[in-house]
C-alpha cells in the first residue's frame, strides 16, 4: 500500500464564531463522499472568547492534527489569529481569512497590542501563493444574517481549485447540521462566498 | 448528525462521531443500563449527550454531586448485577480515589467501566496526571482507545471483561481521543437489564480487614489471569512485522495514530505493537515482540508507563537492547504529542534523513494579541466580583491584606487582569478549606469564592470545618444556577429533569445555616449598591459569613423577562474608562477617536454596566 497524502485543513477563530460547526459540516460531507476523515476539536475553557482551533485531515491519516508547514487550507475567521497559525503555513497553503477584527479585552486594558493587519498580509504574501481576505461579515449581512460569516468563508473554500469535496455534499451536510429555518440564508451565504473567492482570486 | 442518530441508527451504519459521542453508543451496544458522572472537560460531552437521550434510550443517567458519589452509585448498580458506566475527567478520579481503590478490592457483579479522560498539555486542567498509574495503584485493568471507533468498541470489550473477571475496568482516554471526530461503524444495540437485585452473601462488599485480606488475594489472582488474557487479546495487536526489521515500536492511545502516520509516510522499516489492553501488562506478548529486535521505541503520552515495563522485561531476560522513549529523552516527558514530535523522534532513532520542510515565515516581530478566555458579556460573576472589589476598597483594606481564595469554575477567570482575584486555587472546593487555614495562619482578611456546583461538590465539609474551628472568613457563593464552565449541566441547587425524572432541589441558604454560618445573606449581583453594602457587612462580620450572589448564567439559562437595550450618552461620558478597565465587559470598546461604544453583537442587554458608570452615561436606548 503506497501512502497517499491527506488533504489538511486548519480552522482558527475566536470562541463563538462557529469553527467547530464549520469543521463538522466539512467532515460529514467528506464521509458522505466516501472519503476517510478525522477531525480534532477544542471544548471547555478554551471556548470563552479564547482562540479556538479545529483541524481536519481528509484521506488515509489516522491523526487529524496538521503537520508543520503542511496545511492545504487555512481558514481564519479573525485576521490576527493568522499569527497563531504560522507553524502550519507552507508555500502551498491556501489561506482564506475574514477581514473583521475582534479586539480582545487585553488590548483595551493596554496589556497587549492588536497587530497591523497590513503588515501580516505583506509578510505572508511573500511566502504564500494564495492569500485571500474576504469581508465575510459584510457578505453574511447581505445574505441575511451576520452569523453566517463562517459559511461565507466555507463557500470561499469550496471555490478553491484543490478543495476535495463537492458542493452538493457540503449543502446536504449543512442541512443536517444547521437550523432548518435558516438553511436558505446559509446556502445563499455559501454561494456568495464562492462567488467572492472567484472574484478576489482572479 | 442528530443526537437521536446515536441510538436510532442500526448495525452497519456509519456516523461521524466525537469520541465522547462514540462512548455513548458504546454504552448502548454494551448493554449498560446505569450511568453517572460529575462533569469535567474533556469528558463532559458524554454526560451532555446522555442527559438528552438516556430516557428514550432506556438508560439510567445522573449528574451526581461529585465524582466520588458518581463512582459509588455506579458501583452499587454493578454490585446489584446491572452493567454500569461512570465517567469523569482525570482529576475527578482523585476525588473518587477512595471509592475507586476499594471497588477494585470488592469487585463487581455486573460489568463496570470507569472512564478517566486525561488532559495532556492541560487544555482545561490543573495537571496532566496519567491515570494509568492510578489504575495500576488500585489494581484495575486499563483500556486505551486511539480513536472514536475504538472508544465505542472497547466499551463492549471492557464490559464483558469486567463481568468475566468481576473487576471494574478503566477506560483511559486523552483530550485528543475524547475530542477527536471520526467515522464510526455501528454495532448492534444490546438492551441492558432494567432492574438489579443485590444478593446478600459472604463476604459481600464490606471491606473490613479480615475480608480485605481475602479480597487482596483475589485481586492479584484476577490480575494474573488478566495478564494472560492480555497476551491474546484482539486489543493488543502486532500491526506491522517483518523478520528483517531490527527496530520495533510499542505504542498505545492517541500516540499510535502519530506513529502509524509517520511510518506510512516514510515507509519506515519498523515493527509495531499496539496495546489497547495495556494493564495488566501483556508481558509474554511484549517479550515475544521484542525478542528479535535490537532497538525498541516506546511512544505513549504523559508517563513512561509501558516503557518501564519494557525495561523490566529486558532486565529480567538479561538482554542487551536499547530502549528509546521518555527516560532517555528521545521523546518529551511533558505535554501531549503531535505528528511532528513523533516524526522527529522516529526518524532520529532510525537515522533517516527527512526531506527538509519549508522554512518558517519570520513573524517574530509581529505577535497576535493575547486572547485568554474571559467571562462572557452579561456574566453575573463579573458584577459579583466587581461588587466585592468595591466593598474591599470602601473598607480601605490594603491590597496585601486581602487574600482571594478562589475555586474551580468560570469565576476562576477572575484571576486575570483587571480583577486579580485568585491568590490561591488548587482543586474543587479548596477555596473554603484554604480560607479556613489562612484565617488560622494569618491575620489577613480572607474571601473564599466558590460556585454553586462546586459548593455542592466539595464545599460543604470545609464550611463546617471553618465554622467549627471559628475561622474568620467571608464565603461568597456565586450561584449562577448551572454548572457553566463544563457546558451547562445541572446541579442539586436547581430543578432537573433528566430521563423524565424530576430531582429535588437543595437549598444553599439552608445548608449554610445548618453548617452554622452566623451571617447568611442572598443578593442579586444586578443590584450593585446592595451588593457592596452586603459584602461590607460580610467582611466586617467576625466569624464565618456566607453571601450567596444569585443570578442565572447568561449563556445557559434563558432570561425570564424581556430586557432593555442600552447606549452610551457621549455628552455625559468623560472617558474615565472605568467601564473598560475596571468592570471590563467585552461588549464595551473604545473607538479610534477615543469614545466608548457598545458592540451590540456581543451585548446581552444585562444592564450591569449602567451602575458602574459614575457619570450615568450608559442609558436606556430610546
């Protein structure tokens, strides 16, 4: 048996942004597509407004944890959180990040500084071929509810050339994992996210 | 996936399950009919799922008052012939240790599984103790699953083993297994016995010395038999073997995943032994595995548990072999492993050149902002601790003369700036015991902070102690009507409804009075002036004062009445920043122009900040 490399996904955000939900949608879609998938999530204390990381590997791997400089896809729901994911970013990592900052209380207390996002972009662009910022909150509001910002980012991921899952499987998985009453709005957010990615990645 | 799928889906179907959810399916497939816990991360979701489905799935489930009681009720069920399952986080087993050690001696009749969810790297714990050592200390067999599928399958294997040998079995998971999601193929559901019957017979379950000596003999006999079982168990298997290979890896739990991924990735020439029933050590199997090897690498998380046994076998046989692991520093002795750590260690031992990875992007000069967990916007605890601070300030007690003895719960977060209200906090219930001792050891003022669930769990005996020893302390019970930090579980202070059965409500006020506290008052933290006044009285009271600050958790309890929306009156606001820098609600922020505003995405309309503003600049929105 020859070893086939897994597709590695790293999702980072702040507690309450829907990182676990997004990853679960991806995972169940992968299973429906007949692929093996493993996922790692964070619960408990880390959720109270702290950083939340969720990781997936789609393929033959037993462990869901991304390897150093090896992520295929990095989704950042908050831009400064990209700085906490630098160890898994490689030249081939496709990065999709939301532009909307969430300023932690440590900044208002003056014990920590919020970084200059332009500086992050400048630095990352030198090393990574694919880096895309998306105004996910604005698009989500247009779709119907700011809460769907994570689905906008998922839509952008879906539009990347190497994403291994089909749109119909993602939508079916969304139906299983999101409230029925908001499903149309979420599908709209997904599609708008895909469209936005195609626009910005040109 | 819907939660009902866990008991509705049939044999052969597949679900994408969290390790903890897979354990619940395992309960149903193992014919277990009695389950109990005290919530603790990383085991909490097992209870959250059981609380929702136990009734329909025909299983008894309770959130017990603490882990010791949880273990005792499940032991009682197993002694009555039912199959039982008790689960907790690793440090929960410390609370349950007394009952745990003795249950190994008495044994069980129905099968019993004790799940310990260890937390290497301390994602949400105070230590990273390896409870395989606790099991060895007690003489309890240990199962170590590597993924959700095994978490389910090992429940079935474990319950049968437990029942066959009349001994409780430990399932040791770690955070990365409990919180790993993977595809699980389901087996058939086996309905459990509905009603147990406790048969009276000698020596029964009374562990007096004369009986205990016999039980000790029995226990060692059981463990010797289980060692033979382990040598042939399907849970202990040689995953790869070639006569040509001179290097072998022995591994268990989550480490196995990293080992196999690395071995596959680089086609490493190694033999692999995976241990799922790792204690009693399957010594014959381990001996046969290593007999033809020159080098053995042991990969396991936290303590060198298997590694020391490998060394003991080699020593007994008088062999010359090299063992790589934690003891020779090939692998780290602290924190959890990951693919990179294991890859680096394996390739180093095998002297393999690994293709160099992309150089790291240099980010040393830009750092992310610190983002520690915080009390939620609208959390009543914030108002309680703010009120305490105000009372202390108004009594002009010097900073160095006030000691905050904190406890385990969301309010532990008061340790952070700007509050700095946790000088001491070591374990569940310790706030009152430590306060009691501090009051005897020093002349300083001592405030104990403890939550409702933690008070019920381990706060009552130390409160009795403090009263009896005439300690001079103020105990603040932050009663948010739920066990919040672990995800919103009930506790004896509130009406519960699990499996269709309503529980009785136990009063914190009555308990405190019955314990002998001389000053007992209940406040609403939403009324700041009254809170400050009451805290001042409590602090000035000579003896044990208990103040119950009661207001429901903003996340897990729905507000009863409709709330008003607030706004900042920019004309009144002097930008004193008290709301930001002292009260510190995450829903308040400073704009670039220096003005203060409310982030309505986060704001819960609690209105606590209104009383904090000295200018009365936070007003009802018109």
